[in-house]
């Protein structure tokens, strides 16, 4: 009080008394301790304080309020305007704070595929546009694409080179014309391709975590399954015999067969399988029919869809527009299935599988269409 009498009332105005509650909240002398709107403002000594989110004053009107930064209403509420600052928060910063930042933008929502939506998007030309919105971002790069394709080519060359050097006894068993042995060999080759595909993709993409990025999914909503069945009901009769007969006539009119299958080195897998199935049926070999069915409708489509649609087609989406991806993928896929009259129908069906995968983001839809075509 003596100092106050010497210096007058101005000292008390600059140094108002601090209540115990304020001292507990603000250990720095004469630092304002109150609750106001969340924001930054300067205290009595120039400190930048980050306040709590509530607006109720905790220690009454005797607390020091920064002049010009906050006002006390008659009901002991404090209002403060937030301001920006580069100063680090003080000890008064709460452990958890709420922010008023706007929500992050969400990806464009596309309708779930069903027969009506499919026909509408095809008629309006928006099928691939909507597919581009739902295609997951491929987590691997060009180097991994080159590695996987290089390893696949190397395995194919090793298999072709080692085939003539198989021991005679083993070759006699593997190349037997027995009906059941033929079916076992068919299923064994498809399972071997499955294992090789999984091994190559696992080694090539092990650092990319493709499953975490949404790749190689197999979910199949009921509406999508109905769409695939409806598409198959239209595409199967269209591809066989209409497209088959059309392309066979083109091959006969032009010397395409000699180019696609030089010296008849490449046989028709479909005709060979049909002949084997007829042999099983004539011999009453039910086990052989089941083994051929498992190889053609399960194991074969599985590894082909995983490798071709899940990896190769998805890799193309990084560098090419979707129409070019579909054209390249379907053309190359048909070229790998040689045979008289096969190229056009297989290319069309491969294009349907490509579009289904790009639109749904799941391998289950093209796998279902592929397996149904092999069974058809």
C-alpha cells in the first residue's frame, strides 16, 4: 500500500490482484488465466497464449484481461477474436483441442453397378468415366512392372526348354493318353500356373502392399453378380457362334490363320478340351469331368484374372487412358489364346472383363464372367 501511495492508482491498474485459481492456471506472474474462445492473443507481458474452447470465466472479474483483446460482459463471459501467431503454445495449451477446419473432400461417389445402371451408363457413354473414378491408385511403379513381366517370360522360356528333357518314365506318365491322366495333367498345369503367378507377383510387389491399397479384391455384391449374369446371357450367344463365324470367314478370306498359327504349331485349346471332355463322357469317367471342370472354370480363370486384370491391366492405368487400356489388354489377351476363329470373340469377352474390373474394382466380377464362358 505504501508503494501504491507513492506511485498512485496507476500501479494497481497495471498490476491487478491475481486470485489463487488464476495463479494455479497461470504460474507466470500476472499472466491472464481465464477461459475464452479458442484462439491466440497476447497477454499482459506480451506472451502469446492459446486459450481453452469454453467461454466461461473461471476466476471472476478480478482476473487480468488483456486490454483490447477481450471484453467482459455483465454475465462474466469473455469474447476474443482469434489471431495468427508463430509463437509456440504456452503451458496453458490443453492436451486435446477441437478444430474448426473444413472436412476433407471425399472421393466421387459412383452408383453400385446393377443391370439398370449398367445399361444407363452404356447408353450415355459414362461407363468408363465412372470407372475412372473408382479405379484404385496402383501402388507399384514401372520398374516393378518390368520385373514381373521379365520373370514371367523367363519362367515360360525355362518351362519350354526343360519340357523335352523330362525323363522318359516321367514323360510316359505325364503324356499318357489315359482319360483320367489327361484330366489330372490339365488340373496340375493350371495349379502350377497359379503357384507361379502368386510367387512372381508376391516377389515383385512385396514392397508395395497392394492389398492395403485396395488391389486384388474379390468382393461381389449381389447386384454386381446379377449384372454379370445378365451380361453373360447376352455376350455368350453373341460371341459364339456369331463372332466366331464372322472371324472364321475373315481368316478364310485373308491369310490370317497362317500368321496367327504358323505351320499349325499352335493348336486350339478349346477344341482340345472339348475333345477330352467327350472322351471322358464316352468312358463314363466322372472324376475326369470334375477335374477338367475345376481346371477350366476355377484354377485357370483365377490365375489369369489375377495376373492379367489385377496386375497387367491395372499397371496400364498408370500411363494410358482407360479406353486404350481396354483395347491393349483385350488384344493381347486374345493373342495369347490362339485358334481358328478365336481372336475376335475372346477379344470381345476380354474387353467385357476389363470393363467389369475397372468399373467394380474387384476381380470377382470378371472371374465369374470368365469362368462362365469356359463352362459355356
